[in-house]
């Protein structure tokens, strides 16, 4: 196999402290013959020196644009707006296959440059199961912020922390009132994380999954004090909440967290808000009387950057070691081709290897 050259890029988003490959796994990649270049990053939870000690080369932040043509650019979140054409293969979460805002522009940048998006959301096994995901920690943080907001203890701006400190803040104290919480998608990674955080907070969650959402009991949903949505729909389903539900006089629901943050997508199961929230303003009020607040932060695991990066990297490592031979990566490329064709991009413009 031709030597794999991975280029770990700096994340442009200032609140993104995670990394898809931690230094310990970087060492394993290098030992296996992978060339790994790591960009400088002032915010990455692991310092550059740890990657250097693992045998990695280094490069300035943002220099991936001039990386060798055969380098595979590895990152997590969105790319900056420049350059207008993308010539490399990129491994990241593109959020570009379900009609999200900006999706068409991103895919056209790849087609124009001859590059390709290998979307980590679509790195799946033969049964469609994700091979590497941040889901557990996304659910954990989503439920944690829900608890803190509902108890009036959510302070902004948010800052990254460790699990021990977060759990200490979650544990109930004298005077905390009991409340009911619903987790939708409870059997998935995010749902299990959300349930674990609620357990830490002393809140027993109602757990719904496919069986309960096929025939949704909307009054039962609205009868909970808080709700955490962990469902990422891949086919159209009736929304879990509608605008009319927010104005239902029987609504008890006061605190809502959308871990999925599929806002703008036609598959969004919570089409009751039009923009995400962020670390500076983590909650947004949707209704005043009675109040209803939503948390919809699309990089929740970055609030626990060390724990979430370590787990994700461990899952991604065997896939990176199999890059170029694994059927999972071929499926990623096929899904990219499909998305481009759906936009009407000519097949001759697409990369084939």
C-alpha cells in the first residue's frame, strides 16, 4: 500500500478543542508506517509537543491548503470559506448530504477542485452502524446542560471542563426540586450518554426510542418538564414538536435540548427553532408564558474535549489503519458521489479513487 499521509488540521472554530486523533493513537499510526503531519493549534486540548514526541511532523495552522496533493486532510468541523476549490480528500463531519445550509456550496467546492469529502457521519459498517462517533458525549453534555439550565445553575459563557468537575456540578443539592425528563432516542449512543448524565444528576429519565416515536404520544411528551432529543433522522418522520405544541395550554415542558442540531434540514425532527445556540449564549427562549428554553449547541462534546477526543480517536484508529483497503471508506466515497449527483454535478467532475 502507498504510504498514507494524514494531515491533522487546526480547527477554525474558536470553541473547538477536540481532535480526531490523540497523541497516543498518533504514535500507533506512525509506528504502523503512516506519515502524520499535525498543524499548530492554540486551542487543541493536546499540545503540539505531545504529537512531536509521538513522531509526527508539524506545520503552521491552516497550511493544509498547500499540503502535498496525496495528503488526506483530517479534521472535525466545518472548513473555512477559502480556498474556493478543494483539491484534497478530506475526512471530517461535512453536514452536507441532507440539504443543510451551505451544503451545496461545499460539495461544489470539492467538485471544482477534484477533491472528495469522506464524511465521518457516513463511515459505517456493512449494517449502517457508525464506526466512530462522539454521540455518547454529545448526549451526556446535552443532558448536563439541560439539568443545569432547569435548575437555574447554567452560567455563560460555557467553558471546557473535565468530567469530574462537570459531575460535581450535576449532583443535586439541598433545595433542588425534582423534575421529570424525557430522552428521545434513548437506545442510541447519544441517548445512553444523556441517560447517564441524568442519572448522575439524580433524575430518572423516561426513555423513548423507535417503538415510542412510531406513534408519538404528544400529550405525554409535553407533560415532561425537560426533554433531550438524541434522534438524527435519516428518512422523513413526523416532527416530535410543532409550533402548535409550544402554545398548547397543557404544556408542562420548560427545558428542551436538541443534541442533534439538525436545524435547516428537511429531516429536522424539532422544526421549532431556526438557529443553533452557542457557548456565549447557550440557551434561547422560545416561549415566554409559560417559558420554554432550548439548548442547541452543535459541538457539545468539545465541552469535555479530552474525554470525547480519546474515545473517538480509539474508535477511528483501526479505520485509519485500514485506509485505502477498508470497504467503509469506499462507502464514504460512494455517498459523496451520490450527493454530488443529486446536485446535478456531472459525473466526470468527481474523483474516482
